């Protein structure tokens, strides 16, 4: 007996058959989390080393770095070293810090998918495998960081850790995998299935893909305008309140290390202040303490606010002035921008070339009706409202208790105001721009022949030429019908074809290739007969012989001298004299000659004369004497005599 090798355990078997790329995805998530933690740790340690009076050791600096990394994910922190001894929450997330982990996760998931650049490259890692590996690796490092700083003076709230950290990791990794596969629409459209059927049909209609794509692009442009307008308002307010902002900056600390730390914190909070300014221009404004609102109509900040340069830029307390009301131009510009993007999607024009001229598209899509255009604008307003509500929710939070329990805009108020502003200002603009682009489209279609025509439509020049050809062919056909009784069938058909050809040639002119939509091809089925003089004379001789009257039965047949070959009588150059018996091939040829006499000349060639004479003799006498002429080059050669 031989000893059998023990089988692998089920766990090892599953590990051996695991999905390809899972280990690399896990490593990518770990590296992304490590890079984020390491960046903040280096910055905090540099400030700690350069500080003249550090109040803790390197362990405390590393705890602060881990807490800031969790705060960048939206995790609310709890500060325990307070004067009163009561823990105070810190929940304002610097949006510039949030951009760091989102970017790292996005890149890690995109690289873990490993989509080849060449079409014939290896298959990419499955999307679920890449996403799962990156998220699990990232959450493993995040959980360890939360455990590390849970006993420090600045500790995370575990409820926020379990909610925010997985959400940010999953969303950023999903965006990376989606971007690696070319941003397909199918996953996004599948997410819309969670909506009720009536609501989904009302918002997106039967063609959800084009509508959603146009709405997202327009909403992104509107959000960018609102964010940029808020940044301009923040800069203008800082300039107007420059002395107060400078005094607060110098009041916080005296050393250059502390001032550099305050400067870094202010830079990280600039996106938050821009979102607050955008909400201020929309109308709802933002809160500076519980129950204290700041909006264009009035400003009521909380008293005894901590000195900070960005807080010094808040409008002065009291009713608003005309300068405060002028901030309403920001949402108006955002609404016009959204309407412009929707109108561009509704009516497509040609793209501009290198010289600035529009090149007509081969087939332009049909413009949207006015109702559909208005519906897409409303959808864009809702998407833009969702974007701004998310930014408002992330940019605010508590900085303490009591009066400091709420800072920043209220997300649902900012989102609702955004939807109202864009809908109210965008509807008349989008309908006006749509009508203007329709007028430009029609004018461009008239100026450029063939532009704006769909499938099955030709240019105006092509239709004119086709109509002229049809009229010319119709006139030639009428003339041929009148002369059918007077002319032989082959000549009539040939003259009709020549007349149609002359009409077409005179109609097209020298620019035929430019006038036609396509160049006419040659006839793929040319006629079997030849239009030379010899063949025509042979056919006429056959017709004359076939139409000759029969001889009486009692009268003996007279011998005729052998005719000389020539084109006039249709015979060949070499004659055979003697008694000729009609064969089967000649009978068939004679029958074909009779058929040509009815109106369609056959392709029998010069042998038609002998066939026609043989057929006439076969009908009235069993034998006939005569001369069988040798056929010419257009017919089959058959010659012989029987005794």
C-alpha cells in the first residue's frame, strides 16, 4: 500500500481559488490609508518640532495626526481638555482635508481594477473584487487609527466612526472603479430602479440615459458657479474687513510656528467658507451659533465668537443693505449657466473647426420639444440642489455646546433655495436659448446644402436633378410609345434609351459629382445583343425571310443561285451551295427569329437568316433547296448540306 497525501483543508482550498487581484486590492487600500495618515503625521510632527513650547511629546503629536485624519472623513471628535472639564464636540470638517482621502481612495480603486490600455490585453480585475479589497484594506487601517487615538485628549466618537468612515471609503472606491471602466451609464441607471415607477417616469421619462447625462452636466456647471461665486464673495468680504481679519490673526498666537499653523487651518477651511457664502447668496444664509442667523436681509452673529480671520469676514450685525442684496446675482448667474447647458443638449449644432467656423454634422439629432427641455431643466435644478445640500451638510457642524452647538448653513434650506432659484431663473432662459438655437440650426441648414437632413433625405440639388431626369425619361417614353407602331421594336427601344441618356447628360451639366448625392453607377446588366451594323442587318434579313408568303404545295421549288456575302443581305463571306435540310438547332434558331419578330430581337446573330428560312420551309415543305450562308461573327457557325 502507498501512503496517500492528505487533502487540503477547505480554508486553504478557498484561499487557493480566491478571486484574482484581491490581494493587490487589499494592499492598495492599505497603502491609500497609510499615505493619508503619513502625510498628516509628517505635517503635525514638523509643527511640533518647530514649536518653542510643546505641551506634549511625540506620542501626543501622533494622536493629534490620527484624530485629524479621522476628522477629514467627517468623524466628529470629542475634546476632553476643557476649562469646565465637560467634553466638547468638534464636528466642522475642513473640506480641503476631505479631498485628500477621497483622492487617494479613488486612485487606489482605479489602479486595483487594472484595466489594460490595449484592447487585446489581459482581462481587468472584476469590479466587485477591486472595490471590496480596497474598502476592506482601508477600513482595517482606519479602525486601527481609531483605536490608537481613542484614549487621547482628542478622541473620535465611535458612532461617527462606524457611520462616516465606511461611507467615505465605499463611495470614493466606487468612483474609482467606475472611472476605470470608462464611466458607464448602466450602474447609475440601475440605481434609479429604487425609485417608484411613476416618480422615475416623471423625472427621467423613457430615455433616462440622455436626460440624466444632460442634467448632471448642467448641475455640475451650476454647482461650480455657485462655489466660485461664494469664493468671490468671501474674498470681497475679507478685503472689506481686512483690518479686523489681520487683528484676529495676530491675536491668536505670537510665534511664527503658531501663526503658520493658523494659516494652514484657515486655508483648509476656505472651501467651507465658500459654501457658507454661496448659501448666504441664495437667501437662507448660515448660522453662527444656536439661533443666530446671517443672511442678506439681516445679520445676527453670536456674541463672543472666538477670534479667527474667516469669522472676522462675517457681515456686520444689523439689517442688510443694497450691497448685501447684490449677492443675489450669484444664483442668477448659476441659473443662466444651467439653462445654457440644458439648451445646448436640447438643440445640437455643428462643432467649431480650427478657423472658428461650424462644421455641419452628417446627421444631427432631433431637437427636444419645449416640454422635455423644461423637464430636464427642473431635473438639473434638483440635482444641483442635492450637490449643494451635501456640501452644506459637510461644511458645518458643532464647535462646542450651547451657543457654539451649530455652525454653518442648514443643508435642507440651502438645497431648497438652490432648486427654487435655478428653476425660476432658468426656465425663461432655457426656452429663449432653445428658440435661438433652433433658428440658427434652420439658418445653417439653408446656408449649407445637405446639412440637417436625416436618413432618407437628399439635398435640394440632388432632388432637382432627379426630378429633371424623371421628366426627361417620361417624355422620351411618351415619344417612344407614339412611334412604336411605325418603327421596329429594337430601334424604338434604342432611341428611347438614347433620348433618356441625352436628357440626363444635358440636365446634370459639368458638376455632376457635386449635384448628385451619390455618383450613378454603370449598368450592371448590359444587353446581350450588339448594336453594330452587321448584327442589325442580319436580324432584318431574318425578319424578312420569316414574313415571306409560302409557296404553293404543287409547285416545285426552284433553285436559287448562291448569294454573295455582304452586310446587306446578312450572309457571310463564304457560302455553301446545295440542298439543305433543316436540323434541330436551326429549327430552334428559327423559332427565336419568330419571337424577335413579335417585338424583342433575339441574340441569334447572323444565323437568324438560315433559321428563319428553315422554319418557313419546315411549315410548308419537308425539304427545300437553297443556299445556307455561313454565319458572321455574331452568331453560332452551323453549315452543312444533306443529299
